[in-house]
């Protein structure tokens, strides 16, 4: 298997001609931590104006990975703040698919700089059009005595006891029941060789709950802002698909799946290169959309972040016909 991270990643740095450089091969010696850092970093090009360094087009996706856009927007907002401010919430909307053949520009608007809180609004553009908007709120650490409570994490297997995503995909390739077209998709997924290790926890096929462990495959620097960006990046992966899973929709039964919005609340600093548990629940699908909520816990059981998203979940014509004829409405 070729060692490649983000086969459709485009690097816009150090470009010597008018065409972007498409990176399809990576050295075995290149550290996954560096690759993950590059995926969320932005380059300053003017006051409150930043540019993506890399973009990733996932296999089968319409545009750049949404989690990367959110993470890069957060990185851009961080650049306009003093180090003492930490991210505590973000609320975003995806407007248009990101084109991986050109960089994304992040325009940061500094709405408020208070003694305890600061607010930023980021608009991501390509070809002069907004493709994404996000509001961020930052806060300093509260030195006073504060209230503390949290929900407890579910009882799940340790990540070391679970197969990696590559192991799971490799086993699928050995099954004769898998259609040839889907096997080709699996092979392309394996070639992506992502810098994040996901470990899926097995749940009932019709469950509205999905759980997985994740962490970066390389060590990251001890920088809380970087770790917050990487956790943001990972939080969008496989998130809205929980809504399809709750309805037992097979992969070939989906005509379109895309994030419409994404919100996060950060409760405690955490390292993205240590195992984190993502506990996801989808309470509702209707009118071609699904809603999902996620809780992210560290290995010690501390709830470090909460996420929410609504996305488009459209069925293929074949799946629609099948359900009209055989599947009763769950409501």
C-alpha cells in the first residue's frame, strides 16, 4: 500500500508556478504529527487575513473535508488573540463545498476583546464567495471557585483491544459479499493513510449511538491551541453518518451526505495524541436531514468537549423505492 496522507492534499506553500502542487506520496520517515500539524495550520498573509496551507479531499466527497475548514478557521482566530485566551465554543455553517485546487482565505473579524472573554467571526472564502462562516468565543481561565459536574462516559473496551480502521477495511476486502465497486472504494480509503487512528466500537446495526476512540498517529507539540484544532478536525469525521446508521441505511443507499453546520463547546484542555472517546447519538432524522450530538472524553473519563451537527442525509432512488415498499415508518 503506498504511503500517502491525503492523496488529494494540495500544498500552496513555496509554489514556483501558477499551478498548485498536489502531494500524492509521503516519505515513510515523515512524522504523522508533523503531517497533522500541517493539516490545521494557516499562513498569515495580511492583518486578520490567513490562508490554508493544505486541503484534503476525502474519497467520494464533494469538497474539502469540513473538519479541516473548521480547524483552520479556529487556527486563524487564535492568531488574533493573546495566549491567555482559550477557545470555549464555536458555531459554524458550511455554505459551499471547498475547492481543493485553490487555497481558502480566512477573514477574521475581531468583534470583542474583553477582560475575560473575546469574540471572533471568521469568513472563509474562495473566488470571492463565502464557503463557510464561524463565530468563536474565547475565555481566560476563571481563578474563582466554580461549579463542576459532568456526565460519565459509557463503559467501553480499551482502544488497544479494538482493530484499527485499516484492519477493519482490510477484513472487508476479504469478504465475497462486498460488491466490486465498494471494494474499490475501500482500497482508496486505505490509501489515504490518515494521520488520525480511529478505533470503532461495535454497536447494534440499528443503533442511534456510535462510539469510537481516536488519537493522532504521531506525537504533537505541547500546545493547547494546536490540540484544540486537531480535536476540532477529528470531531467532524464520521459524525453525521450516525444519523444514517440509526436508520440501517447501507453505504450504497446514500445519495448525498454533507454537513450543514457544526458547533463545539470545549470544557477542558486535552491532548489529541492521547486516546479520546467520541460518544455520538443521533436523536432525529427528517426531511432529508439528520441531527447528531457527540461527547468527547479523555482516557481518564473527563468530558473535554461536546459537539453538535445537522447534515444532509439523502437516500438513493433505489433505497427510497425499497423503503416505500418494505420499511415501516419508525414514528
